[in-house]
C-alpha cells in the first residue's frame, strides 16, 4: 500500500499570507502567473516537429544566447547584438526548449491551481500530459549520437521534463481520476521509465538526472522496482555517487555549475523519497554534503569560481531555487546561510530584473521566507557561529586551493580528476579583490561555438603556461606540496602536463599583494650541452580594467597561429631583460603585475575574448626560451 508522510506544500494558506506580507512573494506570483497564463492560452505543440540540440541556440556572430520566445518558433534573435539566426538547427533547438519549458509550466500551473482554484490550469496540465501520452512513439529528435531522447530532444531534457511534470502532478494528484493516471502511466511514464533505465546517459551528471526521474516515476506510480533500478541498475545513482562524489562532497567533473546541475535532479528525487517514505541508503547523506560544499568556496560577493565547463559569473542567486528545495527537505543552518546570500533586499518592492525578486522563483514562494532577516536574528543570538569561517582551505581530492584574507581571495585549480568538461588550464587561478573579480576564469558560452572550441577551452585563455605554442594536452592529477593556512601559502605540482614536463606553482597571499612563482621543467633534467634542445614558454595572465605600462610597446602580429593565438587582438610587444611591471586600472582599485627580469624575455600585451566575442579584456603573455623556465611575479593591490 502506498503511503505518504507529508505533503510537498504543507499549508497553502501560509503561501497566501506570504504573498500579502512580502513584496517579493507577490512579485513572484505575478511574474509566474503572467508567464503561465500565456502558455495556458497559446500552448500548441506538433508531434511532427523535430526536437534538436539546445546548445545550438546561440548567435553565430558574437556567441551570445539567442532570445527564446515561445510565440515565435522561427524567429531567433541574439540577446546581445540583435542579429537574427535562421536555420534548421536553431528551429530544432527552439523546439527542444519549448517542450522542456512546457513541462516546467505544468509545475507552475499546479501551483497556480492550488492558489487560485482556476480550472484552466488543470485543463492545461491535462493537455500537456495527453499530448505526450498520445504521441510518444511519433516524436522525432536530431541531436548528437548518444544523447538522443524520446520527446524533448535529448535524454537529459527528457529526464528534466519528467522531474518537473511529476513535481507538478504531485501538487494536484487528487484532481486526477484513476483512469487518467492509469492512462498517463501506461502510455507515457512507464515507457519513459524503460527508456531512462536502458538508455546510457552519455555523461555522469546526465545519468544522475535520468535515474532521479526514473525513481520519481517509481514512487509516484507505486512501482518501486524502478526505484531499485534507479539506485543499482546500469549507470545507477549508487554507482555514480560512489565514483563521482568525492569524499569532501564535490562532484568530480570539477565545475561548480555541473556540481549544482548534477545535484538538482537528485534533489527532486530526494524530496519524493521524503514524501513517500522511501529510504535509499547513503543517498540523503550524499545530497546534503553536495549542498554544503560550495558555501565556503564562494567569493565574498556570492559568486562561485568558474573552473572548466559551465557558465561564468554564477553565484548563490543562480541556485536559489535548489537551496530552497533542499532546505525544505533537510533543514540545515548552512542552507539558511546560503539562502540569505541569494537575495539582496527581501523588503524591496518588486521590480523586473531585481535579483531580490527574481531569484528563486516559485520554490522561493513555496518554501522561502525572509532569509536575510533570519540570518541577522541568528547572528544576534549566536555571534560568530552562523557564517562560515573565512579562512584559506584546500581540497586535494578535486585539486582546489583557496587563499583568503580581508582584502583578496585567490582560487587555484592545480589538477584534474577526469577529462570530462575539463579545460586545458593546469595551475589557473582567479583573483578576487575588494568587491569583485579582477582576474576570472571565463568558463564558456556554449558548446557549439568556435569561440568555445578555439579559445575558451584552450590554455591560452587562462592564467597558465603553454609549451612550444601548443595547448596543454594532458589532464594530470595535481600534487599538494605545501599548504599553510595561517600564512595563506600553497605550493602545488602536476606531472606530465606535457609529456615529460612538470609544472610547479607557489602562491602566497599577503595583505597588499600576491606572490607567484611558476616553474616549468622537464621531469628528467636536460644535459648542459650547448646544442641541447630549447623550448618556447608562454606565460599568461588576464585581467579586467584598462592597461597601463611604461614599457616601450610596439604593434605586433599574434605570436602563434594554432591553439588560440589567432584570437589575440591589439597585440603589442617589447623585449626586456630587466624587471618590469604592467597595471590594470579598475574603478576604485589598481592591480600591478611586476615580474623579475630574465635575459631574452619578450612581453606581449593583447586583448582576448571573454565568454562573449564582443567582450574583451587585456592579457599579458611573457615569452622565454630555454631548457626550462622560472617566472617570479607579484600582483600588487592599490
């Protein structure tokens, strides 16, 4: 017999009270209702549409995202430059988004039905479910091999869609007749369960989404064999948590974005496990650790580092909805602290685009409160015991180090666990100074663009070193050689970054500067013959701001052809054997790079793209030749 311990939303009257009390709650309701009402009036899908690859939904000119308009299936305009893209790939990517968003709208409509009692919302929910059930065998998709889905485009978005369909259905389950549920189960959800069980994920985070959706089907329809297969079947959750979740609680693909993305599907399944009294050994502990981990690694302004694939400039606010869900399932002080960082001013009246009113969405309305006020009250009652301690730390399982003081933070990535979603950027670091990032990892803008393939993933776009003008080919594990938290110092190494070459980097964060020593040396030292082979070493540092230097620069061509050199713009260079310095000037701050001189040094300055082709920042490249290279630098903060 199927039993439930609790409802996903315990008290709908409390939601009404929240809407009257908090402007942000009323704004969320108004925003969601406006959006969902459009879908209720205009939803129209066609089983003949081919659903495609969502990563194709980007501008071919500047690599920015296109504007998805559900009312315009053949008009795709750039969000940045306004240029329209028209081709079959983009139309099919639009359909991928349309079907996925229609599924999310089922959840929105279920919330609105409970708040308003308007029967149109239930009618919309039935239309979407009936369409999927009627046409499951007729849908066609066109995506890269291995990622095919059944109805939305990909295996991943099928899983995401099912999670949202079931979250919505859970809120209105009593409104369905038994024969309706039986029909949806037989014609759609059970065939999808078989697909989610049999279809390979393609990447581990996709598998976790697929098995989470599979488990939710099993719980909702009281078919718990699917829950067992979700845990222990092929590519099951148990396997990936054992292999992919590191002891510290971080997901091994080494990206904060993919960490949260993997956690999201698991979170919805965890909520269903709680609702239906289903105990999956080790699962709840794992998901709780996943949400604890990122909190102490956030920069002071709430943004997370951006190593590897993902999207840049993401912070607590981008994952507010997930923290609302997980705190509703497992209430922990650290989750409450994270939620207090998600929203800027909970008492502010709602204005479109205001982070305090747009972050979190419906999960904030359903599960949230005045988290900033809650934090302030907790700090008054327990001074010094609520916020994470701001201190230097490292995680040797994922090869991260974070140096911190009151002025600055430095995030260093010195190794890899797996190649999946990795960038060729061993020893790259990000520098946060004062109130913002000065030198950041630009991450990427989308997998389909040349900018992603030829620049954003390459060594040249990061604060690291290239050997002989070639991209770093290997993804070695790193070695922590020394870490002294009290001195804000770490020294790390990685072997075989290039075959037979070891990188060693030492960083120490002082109150007014960062000290940096970067050594590139062969594992077996070359002999001292005059004709011993020499190599070219290119050291890079990229930062925001206007550049300022007294070096006698002259215009130059990009100092290489392949592996990203052609993306260097406004190139200038000079030769110097002496100590030198270059500054980046930003509002209210100045960062000066000073480097110890070495014979035969050539200093280049250039502009390179960020996560969009139309955004440029100044970089420095320091070229030397020889049997090895040692770069002694410091970054002064003014």
